DNA sequence: AGGCGTTCCTGGGGGC
DNA sequence: TGCCCCCAGGAACGCC
C-alpha cells in the first residue's frame, strides 16, 4: 500500500530515465486503467509529448508535459518501472512506449491503480490538503486544522482532502510516537500532543523516504525492498511488546482500517 | 459535518 | 490431500 514515501521512492527511482523522453504511445491492457482518456487523447492534449518534469503531489506520480500532465495513482498494488524485455508481466495493466524504445510498465495485481490526463494540477489540488513535508506547512497551520474539525483523528489523517500523502501505516506510526490513541477526536487533542503529532508525521515520512519506503505486502522498486519495515514501531506488531512500555500491542478496527495500538502509551482524547 | 456502507479487484488465509 | 468463502485496502460516492 504505497503511501507518500513509497510514491516518492518510485519517482526518485525512475525520474532520470523519464526526463526528456517523448511518448510514442500508451497502451492499456486492461480497459479501466485509463480513467478519463483514451490513448488517442494524448496526441491532442500533450502536444510535444516530451516529459519535462516528474513530481509527486499527494500519492500521485505526475508526468509533466508542456501542455498537460499524466497523473498515475498506484493505489494498493501498483508498480511502475522500466522494462527492457518484449514480454509483459502477468499483471501489467498498461505500459507507455517512448520514441527511444524505452517502456514504462504499470503492473497492478488488484487493478485499482489508474492513469489520469489533465491540463494541470488544479483538479488534484482542489481535492487534496497540504503536503506535510512542504516548508509552508507549519505547526500552527496543522493545529488550526485539527481544531476546526471534530472528527476521529485516524479518519481525519487518512482523509486526503485534509492532509495529503498519509496512509494506514504512517498514521499508526505517527499516532503511537505522539502518544495519541486513534480513537481520539481531532479538536480534543491537547496542544502539546498535536505539536508532537506534527513533528512525528514529518519525521516519520522523511525517515521512510531515506529508507526507500516500507516493504509490506506488495511494495518494492525493481525488486529492491524498502528498509523502513525494520523501523516500524507499532504497525504489524499485534501481540508483541510495546517498545516504550512493554504492554502488548493490540490490533482492532478504527475508521474501517486495521489499526495497531498500545493501549497504555496512547491516550484517548475526546 | 461526520460516520458508515458499498464498490472496485485478486491473492491468500481461515475454516472444515 | 482440497475447496469454498471471505476479506484487506485507497478513494469515490451515496445515504442518514
């Protein structure tokens, strides 16, 4: 389940090979993978069809062209990588052919991943909150955001229109580090705790990017595994002792997601 | 506004 | 030994 650090890792891995490449064609092998366009649309909308930049916004990989963007969302099992052979992997749902002969493969076992074609980032920006790692995102802004809502903290942090990029793993990690129980209500969290949460979200994401993400279930880049799995403090540790207090970590469901918690360290604020 | 259920998919785990 | 059922999970959407 790729979250911000995993998406950033994919971009860091393929960006140099994408820059300056000109698209020859985009081939869907499974019809629904192109969400709002057809292969022919790229001739009209992308004009020169040359990749001028590759950036991340929220959990999207953005291929920037002179007159538009292709946004790619990996959802749960999507993988994006260059492939030299002429055959396609079993779960390849689409690929992009470049004039140079390079092929960018999109492999996606569960078929939730999608490609989108837009004129610019407006459409994505409108439905997404701030980037947690941006320098413009501050403690004060975050605390204000929490106070203006009265909502379950885990549901809120997972909500991409509130804050972009977090997913199930890094939400649990950030809440544990901040000693906040996932059943807490956003505007009941004390100032000191929300300040800690702000810093722990950023530190956790930054450290995970350095470690090239977390290898859980399906995530890897060209078979290379992320190293953050070794750093996880609560996620996936049900039945094991909390690293801070020794209490057994429990797993339950919060906001419809599998959630890992230390019932002693993490306080419920309501 | 917020919470919850449903949908999309498939591999894999649980139950017997 | 095998097989069937059901579920996880990101995001969008509809409903209360």
